[in-house]
RNA sequence: GCAGAUGUGGCGGAAUUGGUAGACGCACAGGACUUAAAAUCCUGCGAGGGUUAAACCUCGUGCCGGUUCGAUUCCGGCCAUCUGCACCA
């Protein structure tokens, strides 16, 4: 007898969502739990089967928390600004607002069909002016506190379409749409000073419960390094060139310098440079490459000597040549390096190619370690000792670093410097479908934020979303919107026409959920105090270095200005693995391996879908989709449904199942906390197999079983609770089952016996049986196999194993 | 290239974190039920050898080496795959 999931699931969903069963309560005296999933971008393709993996996982936890008596906030919303909607609009001439609304309606219906316990009364949408009013408000606060500034930054510029492109739209250096070459074009952009928070973003990781791999990736991305800045004089000039190095100890070995092709020194000294044509040509070639291509190590090094100018090594006093090369990035450090080919792999490669001198200044402290620096750079920091380095000779690398920095500081030619790989956040987009940046430019007053009581600055309703000429935003064409008056002096002024990146809205959405309809503040003080921080945030590993870091940055800023009560937004962060197509590749239309969740729900039901996604593999690892395997989960739920045919009376667990029941409660309770959902499901399956084997289950066992299963398969279990057990109260808020530790422990143990670590037999012993007695039993069981062997040693690990070392 | 992860039967995976490798599921095979099929229920299922059947023996967790009474688990070195790299979200 199969259960009618179509009817049953629909019935419960209608009840839940019309009654608001799962809405958070406004009773701030209750203990709270705030669970968060990354709100989706409502794409035209609809929900991906990957979305429900994360949502089901946190839904399971949220449902368990309600049963544990928490006031649960488990909200949902839509991150709806973005490129795809805009590109669709350009192609099909449908306003992004319309497609976005349509897509959200589709997503909402899909999400409801899966029975997630979201609080739909708090739904947010980043494109709603009532929402982005506060995104703009935060930007203005950032500006007022000096954390938003204008800088000239390169954008990808398509030489064919004459428009700015996102990185994603650049494929192998050409425009995705027209195939024309893409170049880097300088443009004045809004930047956010995330680097000001770099140290705190590292330090405060100690106070949060993130997976270690997430912390590691954030730390590496921020990339703190300690070193020195050293200033090199340019011969016959007042100009200087400052470099950043993590190896100031090798300064005596600096035989040339390399600057990024964009470095300002080139312009400043252009009159002295004798091969400007060559330099310009190299710069032009570089502008075709991304930073990513430029930093690839295995590619052949390229470069060009800047002739006519020389730098002076401040320690040796020698003149050294200056080169430009694209492996030096303008965005890191000072955009210039001192090259020590003897002790840096990249410098060595470069020096070898262009025949530059290699001077050894460090040797190994042991003759056993080979180091022919003409052949290969010697980079070992631990075993190195300084040579050919004047006052640094015979020091270890560590001591030499210290001493040379002291020297540099005393002589005002350098200083100790901490550097971060993290760069400031380019916050401007030359696009239509984003939050307008609420700034006005006045010739007299400069940049002026619009008054806060005029927020939101609404995105004008335009029809031509085509990017403007020369990489301008589409908004730039709408002069009636652009031209305005200066809020400061009342004179003529123009609006900023760039919009914000999609990251803006998602950097603070978790705050809005706490009080989504507030029109006086982004959320009330009381709501922020009660709900902060998010207790558990789950999302993809791919968001670790961008979204997660950006939102931590914004949160810390809001903390600094007294808006939020906690230093960190998220107390705990976990991640889910991607779901791949059945061929083990990423799902994509072109590969034809996309699974539509609607079809799966239609064929197997929401509960089967949810159980399968939890069962398919370890939660934080990628897993391929399998239509065959989901059938197994659907079969499992049929077997659960049919347990009712073997149901007997009983208020307590029967002796034959008692241990299994207590163990199951213990295991499922802790596995959910550890996100080991796959082993929860296998526990349920094993239990059902046991009930089938005995062809009986009593009411007490049945009740506990459906309670444990409820967070995973809420519809079928609520139905069984009502129709079979006749309960009036839904499972959703019933108390989570408890177990008795004493009843999970066996008093008898099957003890494995090994010879040299290999299993040779087993023996039954009592729990904590004394060793002499165990030894006797083991030898009774195994002695015949010991014939002809010499016992060297016997090892007994209490209640675990008995190993006999034999010869 | 840099950074983070992963590698166990035909397949997805489990293993109390150093202690019986392969739980649970899929696929497959056999049986029961049925006129029959589907569904359902029951049984078997790492490889090789061995036995009428068992017992039993050997090998086996990407590869090479190490530590240990004992290694999927710890250490060193390789190889392969996946994810991110700042304007996709």
C-alpha cells in the first residue's frame, strides 16, 4: 500500500502556510534560534536541485529546534538584482522588474512544494525600494565614515560593443557576445575600504564557530604577510621607487627591480626613458590580460627593460636596472618589487631568461643541502645563513630580517610593514539592474550624499538597458534623471550613474529578516538585540571569500557605528557540497544533465526528495544525482507508511527494541548537530528493517520513530501522527524525544581477536569483564590456531580488542 | 600559478576518529506471492583460492615509503580529480 503523497503533502503545506505554523514568534522572552540559508537568486531556470540540499539541512535543524522549545527564525527571501535579469531584458525587451517578479513567483511556489518551514511573513527582496532604501543608507554611512571613496580602476572593456563587461562575460580574452578583444580600461569607480578591516576580519575568526576550512580560506584570502617597505633612489633624479618585500634580509642580493606596467614611475620619468615606444607596446599587451592570467607561474615570463633610468640598491650602493613585467601586479604591495633571483623562484626564472645577474646572499647552514643558485633559487628560510651581505653576514634569516629592518628605519630608507593580499572592494557597476548609488556630484561641493530622508533613491523605470557608450552605465543616457541639484549648495549637480554590485543587498539581508517591515530603521534595536547573531548560517564554499567576507565587513562597520549589537554576524558557518549531474559533471543546460526538482517532486513527492538529498552522501561534499537511488528513498517511505499494518498497543518500548530506540534517539540527535544526515537516514532504514523482521511495532516505538523522522519527512509523519495515532497536536511543536544513556549500552560485547593486527576470531565477553577472565576466554577460543606459533606479546584494549603478537 | 578540498566494491557511501573495512541504499542474482507482469516480502552479493556445502587461506581503502602490536584513520613524498581566484551569484 503506497501512500498518496500528492494529496497528503498538498494538504499539510496548505495548512502550514495559511496558518503561519512556522513563523517566528514575537515573544522575546523565549530562548531563540536563528537559522539562515543563502537566499537564492531567482533565475529564469527555476530552482536548481542544489538549492534544496542546503535548505533541507537547515530545515531539519530548524524543525528540531522548534521541538526543543526554541523560538525559531528561519527566513527566506530573494537576492534579485543581477546580471542575468538585465541581459535577458536587453535580449527580449522585457523589463527586469517583470521577469524578476515572475521568477520569484515561480521560486516561491517551488520552495513551498518542498515543505520548508520558512517564515514566509518575513520574505525580503533586494530589489524592493523599501529594502534597498537601507542598502543605500548603509552606503551613505560608509561614505560619511570615510570608507567609500572614488578611485581609478580598470574595467573590462569590449572593443566591439564599446561597453564594460563583467569578468564572467569575458571568455579567453574576448567578449562572450561579439567575440571582439577585451581590454582593460581605466574608470573612476566607487571603492569600499575593506582593507581597513583586514586585521579584525582575521582576528575575530577566533571567536566564531566556522568550519576550519572556511577560516583557513578566509585567512589565506586576506593574506597577511609581514615584511618591509624599502625605498630605492633613482639615479640622477629626485624620484624614488618603494617596494614591498617579505624578504628584506635578501636586500644585498637585489640585482634589479621590476615594476608593474601600470606603475606611475613610467609616466613621471618618461622624459628620461629612452625606449618609451617599447615600454608603451608592452603596456598595451598587458592591458589585454587579467590578473589571473598574469600571475600564472607556469607561463613563460615576459618583460621589458626600462632604459635610461637606474635604481640604486640602498645597501650595496650599486646601480641596478629597472624592468617592467606583467608578473608584478599593481594591486598588490606597492606595485614594484626588488628582484632577488638567487632566492625567489619567479625572479630566478626572469633573471635566467633575460640574463640578469644572480647574486647569492644566503647559503644553507649544512653542506648536505645543495644550493647552486645559478641553477635554482634557494628559498629555504629555516636553514639559511646570510653571506655576501656586509653587516648581516652569518645571521640566520630570522635575525637578519630583524636587523635589516632596524637599519632601514634608522637610515629612513624603509620600515617594517604588514601587508595584505586583500584589496579594496570595487563597488561600482556600469549596469542598470542594481541599487543606484545615492551620491550626487557638484562642481562646487564635490561628491555629496543625498539626504537620508530622501531615501530610497529609486531606480528610474527606463526601457533601454543597453550599456552606455564608453563603458558608462545605461542610466547615464537619462539626463532627466542624471541632472539634479546639489543637496549641499542647491546648485546644478549630476547623479552618480553607476549602480551597486549584487553583493550589496546580500551583505546585510540577515539583519532585515529580524524586522522586515520596519520603515524607521533597518531593524529595531529590540529585534536586533534579541535575534543577533545568526546562530547557524549554511552556504556554499564558493561564497567563502567574497559574500561571507563582505558581509562580515559590513557588519563590523555597523557594529562600530552602533547599529548592531554583535561584532560578528554569524556565530556558526557550515557549507554544503554541490550536486552534480548523474555523469559526475556540473549540471548545465549545454550538457543536458539538469534535473528539474518539479519533476522529481511530481514523481516521488517532497518527502522522498528531501530524504534523498539528505541521504545521497556527506553533506559538505559534492554528490552526483541519481534517479535510481531516489527510488530507494521513496521505497523506504512506503515501508514507513506500511508500519501501520503491524502496529500494536504499548505505552513503553518493548524489551526487544528498547536498546535500539534509545540508541537511535542518541545517534539521530547528535548526527543532526554534526550534519551527518546520511547516517541519520541509514539509522531510520535499519530501524524499519528491524520492525519488519519482527513484524511488529508498538505505539510508543512508532511515536518516537515518526518524531525523529519528522524533520526530514514532515508531511508523511504528520499524517501518520494524525491518522494512525489519532493525535490532535501536530508533531511540529511536540517535544523532541529523549534517551537514557544507560539503556544504550550493551552488557555483552563481541570481542575481536587478532594475530598481528589481523582478525582471527571473536569471543563473547561481558562489559568490563576482568582481564584474566577475558584472556582465558580468548585462549579457549583461539588456542588451536596458535599451534606452531610463538606468542611474543598479548595486548588487550579493554572492551575493544585482543591482539596477540605471534611469530 | 595560488588557495581550499576529495580519492574505499559495479555505483552512492559507512567505519564510535588508531582497534572486526564495506553499515545503509542502488544495481544485479535467486526464491516466495501472481495465470503473468509490476509492486511487495525473503535471501545472497569486494576480489582470488578452497569445499558437495561449510570451515578456512590470501589479497584489498589512489600510488610509494615510514611510525605502530595494529593504519581508510597519523607522518613524509608523489599522482589524479573538484571548487574559488576579487565585475556570475
